């Protein structure tokens, strides 16, 4: 049951629904039936290069505009998809954007960071630190903006809050319309809001989250968001979460993820990124191998976007280029 709290306003940033497409060659390569695996193409959301954060930002920006905001402030890693799409949303809505990013000038280039500049965002570098350190830095930036007469709205890390998670509650409803017989939706689990919204709409048994290393306690994070969204307890132990695809950390490229990038590209012409969607497919692959996902049932892989991040990841690019030169 979805929470009866007042529904926040929504800023129109995209056209819905996104396509649901079959992936028969990938399915066969994984050992599934050719009609078993489908791709939810949230990478095809039009705003700012596409990706799952647009669904969250429709609700978060709607609330910000309703509150009279003149500038959006958010946080993330240098190659944050969320930061890139917040910058694009601000451009679409006529709002200034300040991105408070981990690291220092020169610590990252190209990819999402180049698009941040193209969309007109200002970057404040916060140095090394965790999400809490970034949140403190963002509030400091927001306070400075208030002193200048601006009205800042601080958008949470990854857009993941009960308000932002409503975007993936809507996605769950889309999926039920498109594929009412679906058994499992596989999604990258970053800051938690995407999985939480899907769990709220589909139930915990039909959502498999693949942890990407963005938060220290992914199941607890998703549990809290889903519980607040639905007003129904969703304990962490009820969630299907894979923790085996993080490798040496969030920004690292593992062999299973590189294999997943190659598989998607060479079977379906799909481009995944090495941080989120690559891990999601690597987790799906492992789930088939473990028997958690079986032939004969409808599985959906959420393609949550992230293509620009591939071009900001030197190791993944070097591996892809090496495949070209080696024949």
C-alpha cells in the first residue's frame, strides 16, 4: 500500500513510458530462453543524455520549484550521473545549479563532468570524504547562496529520498502495464532510491538489486526509503540484494563487469557503463549461474543509463580500445 501522504508536485522533464525491449541474443548467451530477458530502456529518457535520475528529479525539482527555489545544489562523485542530470534539469527549468563533488580540480575529466560544464553548472570541489562530508559541504554552499539572496534547494545524494523514489514507484507501474507477468527486475543499487521505488510498487520478491559500492549499508538504505514511501515495514532481510559485484570499490572495473559490458555490446548493441549498469548485468549473470534467476520466467534488466560515465573511466575505455586493436 502506498503512503497516503500528500503527493508532491511534479516537474515535467521527460516523455513516458520508456520502451521495454526484448534481448533474445543476450538471453541465449546467459542460458535463458530467448523470450525470457527484456530491457527497460531508461537510458532513452531524453533529458541530458538520459538515465534513471530523471524519474527522481521530476519529483524533487517539482518540490523545489513549488518552494520558490532559484538554484539547485546537489552532491556526487566527479562522474556522477545524478549531478549531470541535475545540471540538465536546472537548464530545462531555468534554475542555476551548483554541484558539490568529491575530489579536486583535475581529479577527473571528460564524461559526465564535461556535460556538467556544457549544461552551465558550477562545480565546488569538496575534497575527499564520504556522503556525510559532501552533505555538510553542500549545506555550507547553500548557506552562502542564501546570504547572496538566492533560494537554494538541496537535492539529496543520488536523488534518493522518499520524494525522489516516487519516480521508480511510477516506473514499477509502467512495468506492470508493459509486462504484467514479470518475475524479476534487476537493477543497479547505488544510492538506493531506484530499488526502493521498484520495491514499493512490485514488492521485494520481484526486485533484485546489485550493490555498486555507493553506500555502506545498501539493504538498510533501501529498507528505510521503501518503508517511508509505503508506510509498510520493509525489513532489510526481505530484500534481494547481491553484494558480490563491488570488487575493490565503487570506481573499480572488475572482470565480471568488463565481461558484462562486452556481452551487452556484442549481443544486443547496448552500451552499459562500468559503475552501475555493467554491475547490474554482472549480477544478473551471477544470479542465473546461482539459480536465483531461471529459464522460463520473465526477467527485466533496468538499463538506468550512465553512458557518459564510460567516457570518464580510463580503464574501461582502454579495455574497449584494446579489443579493437587486437582484432
